[in-house]
């Protein structure tokens, strides 16, 4: 489907479904190296986004949907992830601009802005074992796909695959940011929960883009 406001709303609904389905898995990942609340935080945040879409209806543009998500995630997710995802979606909303649909270049711009927002807010570098380790390879894979003339759904699929590879890469890392960094070397040998939720969000984007294509 075209990456219009209806797609962006579908993306948020699919993200909410993925958070509900993976709630326990994200809780367990966060129990290993954090405080076991990431699944609860993300499920609460995205179900609030869906509720807001249900009451307000679908906004005009993809940018408007991303802004609604940003505001809602910022106020409902809490923890470290709330402000990080809130900033990501807010920057993504700005990058999407007034366009009624996102083309491949706009998808790359949106994902890049989201990643840059997370880095600006959390100051994590690649290799610090955070969600940045999923977002950065996602952005790179998306840019490579767009440069090779891939369509918007393929660019999102590339991003999701890049994020998934990045998630796997967090396992051996020692956390240098966030709660997991308190564990020092004991944080190695576990996947980062925020990188795992990032994969779910980008997979939801790709799956909804592919629907009816
Ligand atoms: P909290 O750590 O406050 O309990 P969550 O459990 O909801 O918050 O989120 C934890 C996730 O947030 C981590 O797995 C990591 O991916 C991400 N995170 C934490 N601190 C940072 C940071 N400074 N930069 C980027 N991501 C971070
Ligand atoms: Mg936590």
C-alpha cells in the first residue's frame, strides 16, 4: 500500500499488536539486564496510541500520525524508553513534512531522524548495547535499499532486517548506557530489550507497507 496516513495508522496498530504479543518476552529480556518493565511500558504506550486513533480518527498525513504517536508514547511509556521513543517519533514526524505519502527517500529521512533523535536524547553510541544498535543498522540498510531503487515497502523490509541483525549483535555487548550499564560485564550474554522493541516496530512498518501491495 501507499505509505499514507492510513498506512501510518495501520503501522501503529500493528506495533501495538506486536507489543501485546511480545509483552512477556520484552519483560523477560528486561528482567535479565534491567527492571523487567519494558514489555509493560511498551504495551501500555502503544495501546494508548491505538485508543487515541480510535477516538480522534486517522489524522491527515503520516506526519500527523507520527506526532500523535510521539505525544502519546512520551506521556504513557515512562522509563528510559518513553522519552527516547517519544523523541524518535517527534523527529520522524518533522522529517515526514506535509507530504500525503512517504516515498523511499522520505522513509530513509524519517528513519534517520528517528535514530538521530534517540542519539540526541540518550547520548548512546553504537556498541553501547541500546536501541541505537538496532536503529543504526536499520537506517543504513534502508539507505542502501533506497539507493538501489527499492520501493517503499522494500526499504522498510530492509530496515526491519537491519534492525534484527543489530538486535542479535547486542547479545555479546557490555552495556554502557541505561539501567543495564549498572551490571557492567554481567550485562553481556543478553539481548537488549529496547533493541528488541525497535525490531518489532520496524517489522510492523514493513508488514503493513506490504499489505495489499
Ligand atoms: P528503564 O531502563 O527506565 O526501565 P525501559 O525498560 O522501558 O526503561 O527501556 C530500557 C531500554 O531503553 C534499554 O533496553 C535500551 O535499549 C534503552 N535505553 C536506555 N538508555 C538509553 C540511552 N541512553 N540511549 C538509547 N537507548 C537507551
Ligand atoms: Mg526497564
